[in-house]
């Protein structure tokens, strides 16, 4: 929702509903679907890279923590390679 708000502001487009009413609707739907109220805030928070990779990695033979480590090493390697080439990181 925050990305769509930023996009609308960039193009000066009026939102159909404000962000708070959108969040209220998502909360209502999540509770109606059985999401626990105690974890609703974390459920609606932005996803964390590490959590996504680790949870996905649990479904492969190497495991989530190793997959996360390999991804971070590859990212560091590519950033170092870009610096060595004099290419600006995106």
C-alpha cells in the first residue's frame, strides 16, 4: 500500500481511498479470515528478506539459513565486482 501511495503522489493521482481506510479494511478481512489479533501487526508489516529466504529455504535440501548465507555472499560478491568494474550499484 505504501508503494502505491508513493506512486500516486509521484503522478499526482488522487487515491480512491486513503491509506488508513485501506489498512482498516485489510485488518477487518484478516480477522474475518481467522488471523490471530495478537499477530496482526506483524502480519501486516513489510516482509523481511531474511525471513522470506529462510522460510523458503526450509523447503529445499540445504535449509533456510544456508540459503540466506549463500544469497548474501553472492550479493556481496556482485557489489564488489561492480565496484571493481567502476559500475554504479543499482
